[in-house]
């Protein structure tokens, strides 16, 4: 199989289609997984937990507890494992969840530390709601605006700044690398998801692998609808642009954990609520009839395809 994220077709054929009925099918609780693999960054565990938490909030569940699995190469010292776990516990406290269980194992032949976190969540919505009604409430419908919080490429920029900062400094000033690393504080979508739910919005998607292009495609695919986004309306930080130019990668396909897409009938009201909490947001497009997933740039149109490999994979090895 190709390195990187597993394709949507394979996920559906071999994972979703064959999954057992269990907690994820019960409205009283659900399980969400976050996974990060990295041998150099002590924040690996924290980032894995944030990914799982983001998925939980996106799906309408408040995270309650977490279980952690760490696979460790033989050459990694105990200090690094301790730092990873300290990051997990710190992030868990910030998000008011408990770390209940865990498993760690040293495995010969692997190069990087891999951290997998499974978060258990409880629903925001009325537990008496049927599964069909709950799923319908999470769909976007034609005519709804698509509001995006923060900026694209947040996680990718943070990763590059932390792991490739010295390379980038050969061309750019140190403050640009520091500004990119500082974006780490924006990785969680906890606050904006809670605001969206209180505003009455249920359909949202936490950007992640494949960047904003993948997120737009998946939001439309989940809703069995079309989408029309405006490229120039999609916010991106200048440091992200510079880092992507340095590595000749596409910022619109770069991992964007920290940005949240929200489908809403009242974009002005939602963005006003977000602004009150100092969360930047923009209307970047609208849901449409049909199945076309389009990004326009002036007179040009780009039809989005099934999410491709994340641009970060081009510089991981």
C-alpha cells in the first residue's frame, strides 16, 4: 500500500464496511482515534490526543476519557517516553478528560515512536434522539454557508517549524520559524465546536490529513451534497505560505488540524459568536445541489477529487 493516509475507497471497503457493531453505533458513547508517528518530537502524544479530541467534538461528542498506546523503537531513551506522556497528561487536564488506560511496547525494527489515542465521548445532543435523526442533524444542506475557523496548514506549519526549523532558517529569519511553531496553541477545535453547537449548528468537519481540499471534499461527501468554495476566501498564515514555498508543497493539501469547517444557516450570527471568543473565522463557500465539489479562483474552476496523500508526507523521509 502507498505510504501516507489510506485512500477513502480502501477505508470504506476494508475498514468501515467491515466494522463490528459496538460503542461507536451507540448514541450513549462513541470512540475516536488520534494517531501520530514521530521520533524527534516530545509533543507527539499531545498532538495525537488533540486529533482524537477534535474528532470527538466534530462528531457531537464531549470527550470523557482516553486510552493510550505507544510503540517505541529500541534506540529511544526513557526520557523521551516520559516527555511524551507528560504532554498527554497535560493536554488531558486542559481538556478536562482522564487518561484511564495505556499500553507501551518496545518493538525492534521500527524507526519512530508511534502514539495512538482512543478517546471515549458522550453526546452533546439528547440521548433519546434516534440514530437516524442524529446522523441527519450532522448533514449539511444546499444553501448553507461553510464557515472555516482559523487558518489552513496549522499542523503542517507547526511540524515543519519543530522538525525542520534549522533547514528553514537557511533562507528565512528565525522569527518566522518561531511564529509557525507558536501556531501549536491553535490545534484544538474545542472552543469553536462548543460555540457552533450552542448556536444550533451540528454539521462540522475538523480539518486534518490532506488539508482544506480533503476537508471540503469530505464535508460534501458526508452530506451527499455539492460544495462551491472560493480559494481567495480561504485564510492562510504568511508563515505557512513561506514554509510551503521552501519545500515546494501545496498549502491547500497540508495537514490542517486546528481549522474547523461548520455548515450553518446563519454565518453572521455564528461568526459574531466566534469573534466574541477571539476565534477568527471566514465564509469560504456554500453547499450546493448535486455532487460537484468545486473551488473557484476568479474565473477558474477546480473540481475536487478524492483526498490525496498529505503534502507533509513529501518531506517526512
